[in-house]
C-alpha cells in the first residue's frame, strides 16, 4: 500500500468529506488562476494604453491591438467571475476550505443625472431584541440597483376629425401632422435610432431588421434603406451649413482612415475623410468643427473634390493625392501646405541603416536611437506656452525660436551622420526645409 492511501480514512462519510474538501480546494485554485490571468490581461492593457498616451498612436495596428486586449480582458474577467462563484458553492459544502474572493476595484457611483426611484422597505414594528414597540428612526441605508427599461414600440394615431358646414356644405379638417420625411410613417425618435445604430454603432440595416423582427416588428431592409435616404436628404441643408463653416477657415487639418464596408460576399475597405477647423491653439475665437466625407477608395480625386473651392493653409500628411492642391496655377488659388513634424520624424527612425543595427545586435549591443533632435545640442526655448495666445503674440514667440529649431535639427542630423559613418534616407532629409 502506498503512502498516499495510508492517510485516507476508512469511514465512507469521512472519505466523502475529504473529497468535497479536495474539490473545493481545486475550485479555489482554479478561481485564483483565473483571477491572476485577468489581472495580467488588465495590466497588459494598461501598459499599452500608457505607451499609446506617451508615444502617441503609432499606427492602426496599435489601435487593433488595444481592441484585441480589451476583448481578451472581457473574456478573462467573465471566466474569473464564473470560477469564483463555483469556488464559493464548493466551499459552502465544507468547513475545511475558505472561500476565494476576488479583489475588485471600487465601483464608480452611478451618474447623478439618472432618475432615482425610491422603494421603501417596511421597517420593523417591534424590537428584534426585546420585542418592545417604542421605536424611533435612527437613519437609513440606501442600496442602489441599476435597472433598465426595455425598449417598447407603440403606434401613435393622429385623429383628424372632419366637419361639414350646414350652410355651404364645405368640409373642413385640420392639416396633417408634420413628418420628417414627406408622406412618412416613422417618427423622429425611430429615425434617430436607425441612423445612430447605422452610423454611430456601425450596425448594418440588415442586422437592425433582424433585431426588430425578433421584437415583433417586421421591417424589411428596403424599407429601412428608404428611411435612411430620406433622412439624408432632410439633413443635407444642415450638412451644407457645417461644410461651409469648416471650409471658410484660414487653416484646415485633414486626414483619412479606413472603414470596413459590407459588400457582396466579402468586406471591402472604404475611406473616411475628415477636415477639422480648430483655431483654439492659435488663440482664435471661432468654435471648432469637423466635416466628414466617405469614399470607396483612396483616390486623389476625392480630397481634390472636397477642397475644390478652398484656399488657405492645409496641414496633412504626405499623401500624394494632395499634390494637385498645392500647384501654383490651381483655381481658385493655391493651398499652402503645412507639413506635419510627426510624419517628417518617422523616416529618421524607420529608414535608418538596417545593416548597422544588425551588426550591433550581433555584437550584443543595442541598436542606436536615430533622433532628428539631439537633446545635448538643442537648447531652443520651450514653445508650448505660446499655444493658445493671440495670433500676433504667438507668431512673434514662434519666430524667435523657429529658426533655432530648424537649425538645431539639421545640425543634429549632421552629427548623427558623422557618428555612424553613413547617411540617413534621402526622404527624411527632403522633409527638412532649407534654412533662411
């Protein structure tokens, strides 16, 4: 007989109790492991978010990585909670194993704007200790429970009574109620929900139609598409006013990003173009605004059509589709390009000599950090306090440090080239403007 079986009791009841305790220990260990995995995923997500805040969004891949980490964290949190409850039920069957309890962060209070419904629980009428009836209120404890009212559908009947005149036999009736869409049947709240689900929550109309059918309201895809088209036409004047306001700015910021588009049998990649007017960093009094456009591809004709009537300063990346906007003979006038320092800095890091880095890595050394700015030689004054000042004051402050900034950058590039014995990529140097 082995050593393990010698310690086992011979009584069946004791064996059952030992088995229950062992199962409770296993459940507690499983809950502890799930909690550790959820904590690790949470810390990984926090590290990625801190790196993103510190170094900025480097690429679309970083955003997708954050999304994947959040999905992984949600799954691990759900598994950890499930294992915790299983451990509690297993520990309740025995007194030899303590129940495992997860350490959760303190929950934020519910928002103040939510309505509160007070449900008064009847208090005791007699003392629970002596049975006396002379009770006085000392205070109260409030336990808040978040609840939701399920969405409900209703049909509003606008009754317009008809009246006939006894004198002239003319029929009189009140006019029909207003609808957002002419001869429409959907109310404004329903139209707003359809548009928000489609454009705000990225829910296609076919999925909306399936969900509405499960709720007892069959609406076909073509019917929903008609409502979206009607709302688009109704909102066109508002979009035109917003577009005219944004494009009347002295300077614009432009960019584009990808967006998945459902197609027949596959998913295509569309483009969302955004143009932002924001004069607050320059001390301007105009409120900021943004206008968005959509296209099925990234052809240069799209931004050229968007900015066909614009003249001013345009800050964007080095996308070649913007090239025709900067031509001197452009009608109604040329657009002044404002290059982005972030895009100018990237080639210094990305397009460095890979052979040199490989050689240093083979020797056990870390690759050198290629930086367009040498902190030891760059003694330029800090320019951040000038942000938000009036245009004249800010321009004067920037002019005092602008030449030194560009000169120090070029000097840092020259020093880096001398130290490494090789040149950086020509595309990086092309982005540095010539000094006056």
